[in-house]
C-alpha cells in the first residue's frame, strides 16, 4: 500500500511539473527606416524623417553614422510597438549615411537594425547664359575701336 501511495504521489508531482506553462519570452527586435525608404538618395539641405521602434519596452539609441564620424540622435527609453519619429536635415558631407538603432532590454538581450541612404550634392544649374556673341570688325586692327555684342538670357522664369 505504501508503494502505491508513493507511486501516486510521484505521478502527481510529475504531472504537476509537466503541466507548468512554458514561459515564452519573445525575441527583442528593433527597426529603423526613413521616409523615402532605405537605399534612397537625399540631397544636401533636404529634410529627412527617420522612424524607429522596438517590439518591447527598452533603452534605445539612434545613431547617424557618416563618413567622418557618428552622432547620437536619440538615446532614451521607448515603449514597445510605438513608432518614434526623428526629423532632421541632411548636412555635409555628401557620401552616405547609415542610421542604426540598438537596444538593450531588462533581461540583457540586445537588438540592432540599420538603414543606409546616399547623400548627393544638388546639381547647380546656371541662372544666366551668354549667347549670340559677335565681334566687329572680325579682325582686330591696332588703334581702331572694336565692338563686342553679347546677349544674356535669364533661365529662371520671372
């Protein structure tokens, strides 16, 4: 009888252990993207909107990594699944920008994401063009007056 009670108690303990819910902890994920989409081209002086989020409450850092260094744009706690927005303006140097986020949660897990964009200088176009240049007389003669005529055209609509 004692063996039966012992077996019943052991079975009860095994069932109790097996029946415990499995504690699932989702993986920490972060995302960063820009208004034109990663891989897009921005021009110097152009506005840029950077979006970022994490799937849970974490400490998050947003960094602008460029040709000559890095700059921290945001470093604070964020709420899970809330999209945060950073407004900026593209400045020198032209080349590339890598915006990246990294996060650390309370359990010590980390996550990382990045978004690369190209930075280009605006192609400057002339406002004025000189056309119809003429010289009179066609061959210069020492001691005589020469006339030069040119037409200046404004390319910018008034």
